[in-house]
């Protein structure tokens, strides 16, 4: 877990100190959540919820960007349970980190991305509906009496289409790697693997990107746009010529 924290921190710091162009992109939409495994012998079914948050986009080059973000996500599942219908809903804070690639030249409207994510399950509710309805707060932790772990981590991949200036639609798939069944890791052989709880999300979101830091543009002596490396080379050559000119005047 510490390695994941360090990865997020290192990538964010690198992007913040090297990028000349930064975008802020609020985003929200539809989240289809599925938790694998069974409860009381019944397969869990996915629920349709929502996700909302924002990404920061740090341009690394013409085609690549680094995108850390933070989202509020509704997760959970439903399934039959002893003649009733069981619903478990979670309020989750999610930290995705993506490497984005722009397909084609600058005017392209298609992007792909992938990277890790980390979830923190804040709280939730357990409901039974049927002849004997009831509800209670979800017990979150890694103890024998808890319902689900606080933490999850995994990988995500997505495709994004820009439909207007700044406005885009993104389709994302997320796969959790951490068994969220309390005490359900590989070191505890007493837990039935059928009860392993792994998160799987499919998400469709709409977002809008605002530029919060402009990319510096470099020009040559004729007013043509050039990259920073060429600009430095030209400046160095001009300074050399100026020094030679000054030496010539002194003579």
C-alpha cells in the first residue's frame, strides 16, 4: 500500500514540476458496479449508480499527458439472502492516475489512457427488503465481524472522445486487485475463495476541461513557432554572434 502512495505522489510531483500546460476537468456520470463472488450461496448482481469528481491534466509532450484525479463513487451490489433481497451500498473516494495518449495530430479528438487507481470506502448501508425489511450501517474494516475492507486498488483503462472544444465523453473500465472480503487475503486459507470480493466498474462520464496554466510558446527570429530546444539553440547561437560582433568593434 505504501508503494501505491509513493507512486501517486511521485507522478503528481513530476507532472506538476515539468508540465507547462495544465487542464482542470470536472467530470461525472453513470457507474455500473459489480462485486464478484457470492453471498450465502447466491451470486452478487451489479448496481447502477453514479460517479463525480475531477481530473488534472499535465501535458508531458505533444501526445502524452499525466492525469491524476479524485472522484466520489457509489459502489455496491444486490443479491437474494434468506428469502429477502440484500443491498449493500458504499460511498467510495477514488484516486485514479492515468497516462493519456492523444491519437493523431493536435486536431485529433480521440484519446486513450490507462493506469492504477486506489479506493477508500468511507461508509455504507446494508438493507434487507421483503417480508422483514431492515437496515443498518455497514461495518468497514478487516475484522471478522466487518462487512468489507476500507481499501481497494487496481487498474483502469479508458477511451475518450472530444465532442466540442473542452467537452468530452469518456468510457472507463476498472478492475480491482484487492480482495475486499475482510480477512480474505491469501495468507488466510480459512476464507472460501468463492466469497472473494473484487470490484469491477464500467463507467460513462461527461466532462469539460478548463485551461488553468498556459503552455509557453517559443518563436524564432522570423516569428515561426519552434520547440524549446530549438529556441535555446537559436538563442545560444545569437549570443555567440553578438560576442563576435562586440570583439570586432573593439578592434
